[in-house]
C-alpha cells in the first residue's frame, strides 16, 4: 500500500458492508485483516475522521471477506492521502463545552441496529468522540434519536 493512489473518503458511500458479501478470506489473509484493523483502531486515537469507517470494518473481524478487505485497503488509501490530518490542540481562552451527536436508523443491514456518534469540544479543541452501534434495535428514526440522547445522558453521568 506504500505506493497506492490516495482515496478522498475512508468508505465508499455507494456500498453497504454486510456479513455475507464477498468470498471469505483464507486463514493467513484473515490474520492480516485483523492485524491491519487493529492498527487502524490504534490510529483512531489521533484520527477521529476514520472512527466510523474503522468501527464498520471491525464488525467483520470474526469472518472477513474480500469485500471487507477492500474496504480496509480504502481506509489505508485515505490515510495515505491525509497524512497531515490529525488532532491539533490550539491555545484558547474559551472553556465552552460543546457536544454534537447524531444517529442513523437501522444502518446495519445484518442486524438492523442503529449507529450513534458524538464529538465533544472544549473551546475549539476536540477532546472526546465515539461512534458505535446502539445496544437495541430501534423501530423508528425517532426511537434511534431517543436512544442516542439516553446514551448521551449516561455518558454525562458516568463519564
């Protein structure tokens, strides 16, 4: 991947990843897949822009396919094209805390669970973020939003 062409986004917007798409990887390739995804998980500590994409490919660690591997390679191509991107902390007198949240509705085609995410800023600096599947299946977009807000309240209480 050292000489690959950079990608402009970490995931394709036109493709939906699912458990049963593609051909299962061989044992050696599956090990390589898990190793690369583990490295990408570590990279999300300083690259919140790839958090959602890495979360998505992590859902297939038990049985990765060639389609999932192509998605991992796309994330690597995106990272290659955005090497200068990362967290930057800027001196600021502002201590205003801003929290932004969002959720999709039944975004996972395998189990129909929604994904919630949040970003927390202190002044202009991003200090915490997350993107993960909701623990239950939402029956509507309104319910997905309610679960998202409920999870945010728990986050405030238990940090």
